C-alpha cells in the first residue's frame, strides 16, 4: 500500500469508521484508563499532546489528571502539557503550554491552539493515529508535520501513538521518511511494542 491514492482512500475510510463508532463513549473511557495507568511510572514532567479532531481520541482529560496527580506527590512536581502550533516556515510543530481554560485560537487549519502561551519542549509526545500497523508505524493525515517535527527535535521525545482498536491496519507499509513510534496504546492496552 504505497500509492498515494490508496493511502488517501484508507485515511478516508478509517476516519469515517471512527466517526461512526457506535460504542465511542465506552472505547474512550477504556483508552483514558489505559493512558492513565501507562503514565503512572513515567518520569516525564513535560508532555506534548494534540487537540482532537475528526473523531480522534481526546487525551487531554487523562493528561489533566496526570498534571493534578503531580501536585499531590510527596515531593510535588510541576507537570506541563503542550499542544502543537504549526511553524509555517519550517512546516513543523512547536508545543505551547496548555491548561484547562487557557486562551485558545484557531490555527490556519481550524484547529484550536493555545494563544500566546510559552513554548515548551516535551520529553514525551502523544500522537494521534488515523491508523497504525506493524513495527510501530502510524498513518496520519498525510501532511508530514509529525515526521518533520520528530526529525528536527533534539533530543527526540518518546513517542506514543493513540488510536482505537479498529484502526489497526495489518498491511500498512512505511515510507522511507516515516519514523516508527516508541509505543502505541489503544482501548485494549499497549499494542506496541509487543510484550
């Protein structure tokens, strides 16, 4: 599956399938739990995520809970969450601090982004998956923003894809520029790396 038309059709089918999920609330609840448990022993204090679009799983409730949990530790931690803002010149993403109620505005693609908050550098990055396949590879929307961003970030953050169970595509073949994710979580648990 390396032809652009086939990938475009696959993206469209997966997004339509995701939007039509009859058990969305249950799957989202399960993935929230998976994510919260997965985060328990992570050392990260700055995590990048995304604002959900087109029926994507929303990671922000679990991350807000993670942030609050850091304040309750025996030695409280300042934990920060960043959302992507497109760097138009380099066609990459920068992550700006986000918190519930922070001022937001729409970017050029109509996606909400933090308005005038500071740039932060995540050590862990949650990435949305339209689809995902063997080897930790993800299918995105085709813009290449995450691949370019990951290629330019030093040090490279630990990357975790988030998607629903039925977004798995067995025949997904990576392109030469694709960077595999370090882990993938879905509503059934950790699906990459295999344990």
